[in-house]
C-alpha cells in the first residue's frame, strides 16, 4: 500500500532495501516497539499509522488517495499520538516534507505540530508535538 500513496510513495523494493520488511515490521509490533492502527474499508487496507513506543516518533502515516479528505488520516494520527502519550511521551516527533506545496506540510501544522528547525537523515523537516 505504501507505494500507492499520493505523496511520498515508497516501493516495496525500496522498503526492503531499507530493512523495512513484513517480517521486521511484524517483529517490532509483536515486541511492542511499534504501536499503530490500520484503517480498512470493504475488506481492504486503506491507511495506517505507526509510532515508536521507545522514542515517541510517529514513523509513518499512509493513506490511499481515494480515502483522503475524509478524516481517516487525522483519526489514525490521533490514535497513535494518544497511544504514545499514554506510554509516557510528552514530546512526539516526525519527519515531514519541508515543501509547503505538499499536503503533509499543512496537514501536520494545522493539527498543532511545529518545526524544530532540524532535518533528519532523509532530508525531511523534523516536526514536534508537545502534549499538554
């Protein structure tokens, strides 16, 4: 599904080269390192969001284009944010495109995420959310 997103699509081959495989992901979920939620519609996965329970990083939020603008992405993110806060994190962070023309740029900022002024190794801007 990740390769079918509108922006920031990543092929299965590229994910595999990065060490992100079904087996590795499943192991991290079973070990409790990754926690997240999956959205389905008519028996197909249309979106998901996962966060790192050890660091407080939101690792991924992906949604199929035909499911955008219906609240699923915000709902998935809210679930993961609330889970990471419940795990004791007060500062959450994620990597996001620094290009204002991308949808994710405005999406996260609209929800209260702010720039740290830093960039990660992939060149994405690091945003943070401080829990109150």
